[in-house]
C-alpha cells in the first residue's frame, strides 16, 4: 500500500506568518518616513505655492523650500512607504527614485536659479542633496538586493 500524502516535505512557513522583511524594504521604509517628515517640517517653514520667474522659497538648513517642493518630498516619501511592502517594489523605488533624483540634480545644474525654469525653487544645496539622494538610493537599491531572488510584486 502506498503512503498517503506528499511524503517528506520541506519545512514550510506557517500560512499566516509574514514574509521576512528584506534590507531593501527597511531602507525604502526609513527613507519614506524621513522624506515625509522633511516635507512636513518644510511646510511649517514655508507653505507658499508661488511659481514663475524669480520664485523664492524660504531656507531650511540651507535648502530652499516652498509648498510645491515640500509636497514633492511628502509624495515621494509616501511612495517609498507604499513600495516598502515587498522586496521587488522596494528595489524599484530605490533604483527608479534614485534616477529621478539624479534627473532633478541635472535639471537644477542646467537652469538659471533666478529664472522661470526654477519653479520648485532649487539652490546649490538642493542640487547636491538631490545628487547624494539619487546616488545613495541607486547604490542601496542594488546593494540591498544583490544575490537575492526577488519574487514578483503582487
């Protein structure tokens, strides 16, 4: 008589146990929290939504901010928190978001900071923060998922 059942099985994770959290998820979540807090603090400093030529935001730790700039950081932070739900989406957030920040850095280098193209107010400190964020996010996106098999996001 044949044995019933699938036979010896590999240890399984209990059905209701959460997936282990990957380093990429931790980084995306922490970065998301930091960006939301930075945006909220920035709104407390300057919540104006001026646009156009000569837009001038107030400075927070040397970074020029206004309402639009702060909303971008809040939105980017909320995306990070949402994408921290899986290792694959956290990696996408870190690498894709890093590319976006590098594009903002490059844009900030090209524009006249006193001109109309500076609609979110950038200054030199903002540009280099965007460079550091972009580079750091891309490096962390690869470093925290290196050698790991990523399950597709569901």
